């Protein structure tokens, strides 16, 4: 049998020198669009978190959209609760929740106030504060896996419940202009859910090695279709 070729880790800079333009925070008005539209538009943007330990961040390479009370997979499906009230707006705020009793996940609130839409940030390509991200994630974690998944990226950037509800335009946690849209956008059903799998609301940079390893649809049962799109995600 032919010898298998070893998998190469992607080249990750020690610290990418982001420009002033790339670090410019997006206005809240940027996020006032339907979650599925915003989820695609966030690809290539820069997520930055400033803490007492330092600054860390990365390019957004994977997102998922969650709608309002009519989306069975959304936290808003049961109606307004103490947990999901941030989802009801205004847009451009962080919705941070705790899951499985051990993980934090960060979302961008989308749409019009009262609609309860949000975009889950699923994966980042590390760009800022690599040393700090490695320290938070622990030894033995490859640079490729530092922020490859929603819980991993929160741990790498030091995001927790204290950021829930803060503005992403002028707070310590920012969504900035970034480097521009991916050349090829992947589109699929959302990952790890058992309802609402018909909606193709997961978007990712199809050329990025930092996209999370999940596959469309639940572990068993139907799987949502997958496609790639060469139309830029927009700014």
C-alpha cells in the first residue's frame, strides 16, 4: 500500500500584524440584518477581546445563524426567558451562554429589536495574542485547534458570562472590519442539533483549515445538504 502523506499543520503567524483599518470596530447598524444574512457577512471579520492578561483575537471563519421564536433550534423558541433576553436586542451586542455545564459560547445579536435573532461564532483563525491563547488552551493543543469550535474559541479568548449583553462596537469584546470576505464560502445545515436541520444556516470559509471538524446535521438521521459558493460574503 502507498505510504500516507502526513497532515501538515497550517502556518499560523506568531502574531499577525493587523492594520488600523482591519481593527476598526463595526457599528451596531452593521448587525441590524437577518441572522442568516449577518452570519455570512461576518466571515472574514476580526473578533478581538482585551483583558487584563492581554489582547487576543482572530479572523471569523465559521458561523451559524439562529432565528427568532419560529426557529425550533433557537434559544428563543420557548419565548423570552432570563437566559435568552439579550437575543431580543438591540443588535450588535454579545449573547454569551453556558452549555453542558462546562463551556461558554459567544453570539452576535442580529436583526431588529424584539425579533431575537443571533449568530453563533463557531471558529476563528488565530491572529492576535497567540502566546496568550496557547496559555489559556493548555499544552499539547495545536495552533490549528486553538479556536476551532465555539467553546474552544471562548476559552482561547477568555470569553465568559461577564461579556453577556455588552456592545461589540465599543466594549472590551469587539467585532472589527477585518480582512474581507472569503474567496469561497461553504454553506451547510447547522451542526449538532436535532431540529431545524433543514435550514442551511452554517457558513464557513471553505479554504480555511481552522473551520471546526463537525459535519452537517445530527449524529444520526437526516443530514442537511452541503454546497460551496464563490460569491463574496459582502462587507
